[in-house]
């Protein structure tokens, strides 16, 4: 589902006189259905950068990234949007949503048009312990952990074959960490190909089928 070949990413810092910052070099990786690869390495090693290259947010300097049979590095904006909608779920560390949309709709809108959309959204919010009084409130004012759980609910309500998870449990309490760990394992057992960054060792050991070490280049 995911194939990365000889990926390199160098940032050019335009406000630093064009200084070049190499972050990824010679990264190759294959992830199949039912696998969960945990990226490990020091802060700044390029873990989030690699996930963003897989999602098509960052354009690599060289190399190839294939996700669900689409070459991400050369995909048009439209192809990229189609690929994401059909096949790729991405949980970033921070929630970005349209303002003034209630939490329940942020989640249900992901499966818009499906008759049971609202019911499925409610089930996920219950499972992730979002208090009912918050369901009709836009998540902008939610706590870090509440926002993260809305982010997770919104991604997991659709069963996508590829999941990219950037520290999905970083601001969660122990109970919710256990819940999210179970959700990740259910997705994997259902056949998802997962790449994630899990800074919590217990979570990592509970979800990862393989660990990939990343080193700092500079
Ligand atoms: N858009 C960008 N422009 C310039 N430099 C960037 C950009 N994005 C990331 N970097 C740099 O690339 C390096 C790797 O960043 P990245 O966020 O991938 O690290 P990470 O391994 O996820 O670290 P952490 O564990 O702290 O999240 C950092 O030095 C960062 O400053
Ligand atoms: Mg990171």
C-alpha cells in the first residue's frame, strides 16, 4: 500500500539566506496491509516530515512515494485530494477544522450522505469519552486532548486502507490512550497499512508490527 524509494527532503530556508537543511536522505520503506510501522528517532530526525511526504503535504527533493498505487510526488492537486478522500487517513498532532462547525458534525461530515452518519459519529464520540454537552460545540475551544480525540474520531469514522498517525495519543489520558490503542489495532486487523509516530513506549509496543529507526542528518 505504501512504497517509498530513496526519498530525500532538503528544506531551503529562504529567510536564512537560502541555507539548506537536509532532513531525509535515502529513505526506503514498504508497508503492506495489516502492518503498523512505528517511526522512531530523536526530535528533529524527520519523522513528521516523512509522514507529510506520504500525505503529499511536502514535496520530496528526490525519490518516489507510492500510496495506494498513486505516485504522490507527481500527483496533481486533484489526484491528491481524490487519493486522500478514498484511501488515506491522517491524524496530525493538531486539529484543523472549519470554524463554527459543531464537534459531532466535524466527525459525521466525513461520511456525509450515509444515513447512519450521525449515529456512527455519536458512537465514536461516546467511545472516546467526549462529554455529550460538547457534541454541539465547535471544537475550537476544546482542550488539547479533546481536540485530539475529535481528530481521531474524524479520521477513524471512515475505514481507509492507509493511516498516517503523528503522535495520536500525545495529549491523551491513560484511559483514552488504551481506547485509541485498541482502535489502531482494530484498523490494522481490518487490513489497514499504518505508519505512525508513537512517543509513548507502551502504545508503540502495543500497536507496532515493525519499528523503523530514523537518524538526524545534521
Ligand atoms: N516546513 C519546513 N521548513 C523548514 N524546516 C522544516 C520544515 N518542516 C520541518 N523542518 C525541519 O526538519 C527537521 C525535522 O522536522 P520533523 O518535524 O520532521 O522532526 P520530527 O522527527 O517529527 O521531530 P519531533 O519528534 O520533535 O516531532 C527539523 O529540523 C525541522 O526544523
Ligand atoms: Mg514530529
